[in-house]
């Protein structure tokens, strides 16, 4: 485990920003160029697959030209001749997950609009470079310099963490069949380890858009319940959870959460066109709360790393045993 003031290459570790199954992310100081960076360190002594995943993440980020809504790759740190860390631009500001904790009934409409625009622009850039993200979630989105007081703009949205991203060799090849991801945002094809493509990210975006609108994802509870929801249940409409919901928002999320990939919007551009009629209205709105009394549900954060071949098979994974929220 890294410690403050430790040197990693030319980078001096300042303070931890987060940690996960693969390693840790630190705010660090680049002594050569005299600026702050974010350094993701992977400790692979106990699990060599972590380093393999790091190599894949580096490959994904190297294939992405710079974009205002993506965190930039700056450098790669090596140890023993092999990659051991990724140096990225440091983005001051909270994650979307942290912001959501202050809005249990959903974000203000005038914050949702620029978020949608920024995320779809960044995600579209990823897809246009033959990459799918596969782990779109609030914890992987930064809101640059967001303080809740000044107007928020689409250019302040930053998508990060390409640890599960996969690259296509060309337009005709099939994407991965891997089943890794965060279960709350995983598509039916991810859960079943079926071929995945751009609509897989569209599904995750639909879950995310539902969550930022209502304060909770469409399916929650135990991992088994979440998987059952994604594969077999019809998600509720946002308008059933919140007042003053534009019809276009309900329609777009409903299509994005279709069980079959072919029934979802084929690209971020198509999805943005579906949402465009309501984005200007949302941006100008000051109304920002859902139906009073709606209790914030459990926010499971478990990540599935084992395949799930059907809902009839119970996942051998930790189950959240806390009581479910009461219905409003």
C-alpha cells in the first residue's frame, strides 16, 4: 500500500483520492513539470491479472485522441520493466457519486442537462474511436470545479477509468464477451457474457440517467434482485418517481434500457437527438427535486467479476442484507 510523500518515479504522492480492487489513485506532484496529477497505482504482486488489466487500460487510453470530456493520459510508470501505474490529468472537483449523495431524490434539472450533454459527447468520442467503456457509473465521472453555486457547463464533465474498456480492431469485429462490470449498471448481455457493443454503454447510460433523475437506479437491492431486474423486468418510468418529467426523457430512458441491444439507440448521437427537445427546457429549469417523501434506496457498489449465465443461477457473491426502502 502506498503512503503519503512516497516517490513513484518522478511523482511525489500527496494524498489518496480513492481505492479499488486493482489498486489506488493518488493526487501526486510531478517534479519535472511542476504540476499536480492523478496517479493510479496497481499492485500486482498477489494478482498478475491486475497488471494485465492495467496494460489494457493503457492501450485504450492511448487509442483515444484528446477530448474535453475525457480525462487525459499523461504518462505511464514502470516497475521492473513492466507498467505499474498510469499518470492522468488531475481534475479538481467531486465525482458524480459524491454529488448524488446530497440529492437523494435526484439532481436539479438544470444540472442534469449539461451532465447529459457532456457525458454523451465524451462517450460518443470513445465509441467513434472503436472503444466501449463497459463501466459507466457515477464513481467514474468527475465534475470539474463543481461547487453547487456557479452554473455548471457540459465542458466540466470528465469521464474516467478505462480499466474495463475494450477496443475493436475494425468496424466489423465483435466486441468482448467478458462479464465484468458494476452490477447496478450492467446490461443483460454483460450479465450473460454475450457479445457487447456500443448499445452496452447506451444501456449503462440509461441506468445512470434514471439514477441522476430519481436519486436511485431502476433496479436495486441484492445482487440477485438487480440481475433479475436487468434481464427480466420492465424498468419503471422516471415520471413514476418524479414530477414535471419531460416526455422525451421518459422515452429516451425507456429505449436505452431495452433488453435487446437492437432495440436501443444505436449511438450516442441518436440518443442525444431523442433527448435534445427537452435539454434546453431542463437547462433553464430551477426545479430540482423529485416527489417529496421518496426514500433513497440502497446504493449497492458490488462489482461482478464472475460470469452469470442466467437468473436461475444464484450468484456466489456478497448480498446486501440491509432492509429495502419503503415504497412511497
